[in-house]
C-alpha cells in the first residue's frame, strides 16, 4: 500500500515475518530499511555452517541451494583471506606494482564493497584477517607481511572509513604463514616453524605465546582456525594441532569433539548437531580433493555427499550472517 511506513512495524511482527523466510530472503527483507537492518530481533538461525563460493555460484549444501552472480567471477582472481558475518576480506595485487597490495571487504549476500586505504606494505605473501562483531559495526582489519624483508616486521591495522593504515613494529624475524581472529580482541599469527604470536587489539601489544619449533609438522601453508576459545591448526597433510594455552605449546588433536572443520582460502570450525551430526569429526578441504574423518565413519547420507561435492568444487567458505545484516552504510556511519 502506498504511503505506509513499513519501517515502523513493531519488531515482534518483523521477527515473525523474517522467521518464516529462507536465508537470502531474510537478507533482502532486512535490507528494506536501516531500522530493520541494524535491529537485533531474536530470530532463530537456520544453521551455523558456512556457505561456499564456487565459480559464479554461491552454494548452501544442506538445502542444495545455488545462487548465481556475475560479480562472483570478478573476484575470482582476488585472494580471500578471511570471512566473518557474511563479509569476505580480499586482496588484489596490482599488476603495475606487484610489490604492493590493495584490500577490500565484499559481501556476496548483499553485493556490497567496502574499500580500504591504500597500503604501502608488500603484497607478496601478506597474511590478513579481520574482526566484525554483529553487535557492533566497528570492524578492524589486521595485516602482517608474510616474508621477512626487514629487521623488524610491521603489523598493519585499519577500519572501514580510515584514510590510512596504522603500523606497529614487532621484533621478530620469522616468516608468517597464517592469521586468525579469536573473537576476544586478539589476533593470532602462526610462523613457519610453529611459533605462535598474538596481538592484543585493546592494549596494542604484541607477544609470543610460544617459540617452540616442531620438527614433525609441516607448517608451510598451515591454517589457523579459532572458535569457542580453541585455536587449531591444520596443514595439507591433514595433520591437526590444538594449542594448549596452559602449557603454551601445540599438541596433537586426535578428537575434534564432534566439530566440523572447513578449510580453504577461509576457515571455520562448527559444531555438528541435529541434522548435521553425521558430519561430526570431518574436515572438508576446498580444492584438495580429499575429506578427512576423525573418529567416525564416512557417511553415505545425501547431506554428506552435498558437502563433499561442494568442497571439491569451491575455493572459499563464507560465514553466513545469521544475526544482524550490517550493510556498508551502517559500518561507515555508526558511532
């Protein structure tokens, strides 16, 4: 009806309406107006498992959903570093200046792009990640040069809307392999021989949690996965380690505690409950043509086959924004 201000609908009605919609319909509805976008109605989430980006398709295996988008092809050559709340952090190395990289945040669910400040740090082998809490519009991007080119290594920090990156010098001469955000205001970095460092965002302090070197684990291209207070690490040989914070060392992880690991350009750890319980203790790896099982038998269920098919044809996992759908304007204008 014309002349009706839909943004003034009571939130309990909005909750009921959105609660009956599918995943992408929820996003479209919450994008009707800013009031619906930034509100936090108590709507049951569909699931906590990530989606996958494969070519020009955004895939959600449990529902056999596939959504095509021409813009997905445009970012295929960009490097995905991390995903959170529906956003993906991408890096593009300029062909005319290959020693430098530019970063941007992109949401395949809303087709929005947030450009980040031009960087003056080397683009080759940079590791990066970011924090984006659905209850707060303040996002922090963290970057670290992956290969040592100077006496001290620099950490780079910025937020959407910043004009430049802030830099912090740390005294370490190691090659860094991967970075992850733990959700507690701490960014973690794993180095080429298993050393683990942490940057406290609030205190702006860097510390080394362990300098222990492990000879029987290949840390080259290792991936960090942070979830629920745990920090795990895996490599292309399917070896999995878990960091023991009390002992300050890596230990072999032979039991994933009924979780599922999704490894690719971006990584996730999710609990396997309800309809997804048959995926417990499995590791799905994009492009590596294999799935590893810990402690349980392989499943012949249709859902398992859908996840396997998706993993073998995708290159990144994307966290679905099951809570608030933050749009670019909200991020840039929020206090």
